[in-house]
């Protein structure tokens, strides 16, 4: 077995050029990267990729929320959320920038972490609105059940958390994009 030939140019080592992999192939073993995109407002769970995304939206603890700042820059932050199959529920501190951003521009994007290989990607677009008529976090059973561990870790009760994160934000589902 022969090693690649290394050459020196101006005192630095020039590494052999890596073989280019066609863009349509994933990094792992040359497998084809699969993706799916949903129709507006509906996740078609009969599609295997969309069903996997739906399961992750129900089980993941944190999702990344991207809003648009007044200067047009995207602002991305992790948030706790509940997905009910049609919309996302997020609670925020009333003075948080995301509340101001959403009031000015309701278009948002949410995404879940990828796996260690940069795959298993779930991206959702939608429209957000502050929902003052929605019950507080401590009265939303699904939220309290999902984040009981988080309240304990923060050293607060659900009602103390709800007092601080008192602004409910509802995000209606727009489109789903997945990459596996």
C-alpha cells in the first residue's frame, strides 16, 4: 500500500486533494441523502421521513426559534416548546426580544438539532403570535409534564416559572422540511 505523495510549497505542506463526492450523496458511505417537504399546514405522517420528524417534534426537549430583528437580521435562540400536531406553544419573558420581533414580523423558523453526522434535520416555518388569552405555563398540562425536569433543574416550581415566563406564543405550522 502506498501513501499519498506530499509536496512542499514555500515551506508548507500541500495535502493531496480529497476526492470530490457528488453533492447528491451524503457524507456517510455514499448513501443518498433523503429529504421531504410537506404541504402547507399539514404533516403527512404516511411519509416515513415526515413521520420521523413528527415523532421528534413531540419528544425533543428544545427547539431553536429564529425571529427577524427590526434591521432584518435573523435572531436564533433555543426555547422549550410543546407541539400538538398543528401548532407550537412557547412561553417567554414579556420583555424578551423575541416578543418584540414577533409583534413586528410574525414569520419564524424553528429547527431541531441534527445528529452527530449533521443529518436527521427537521426545519419548520410558520407564523407566530403572542397569545394573551392562552393559559399560563403552569396551567398547561402538556407543558408542565414535559418540563417538570426543567423546573426542578432550575430550582423553581411550575407556578414560579409561569410568573417569569408569562407571555405565551403560539406558532402555527407552515411547512416542514427534513433531511435524513
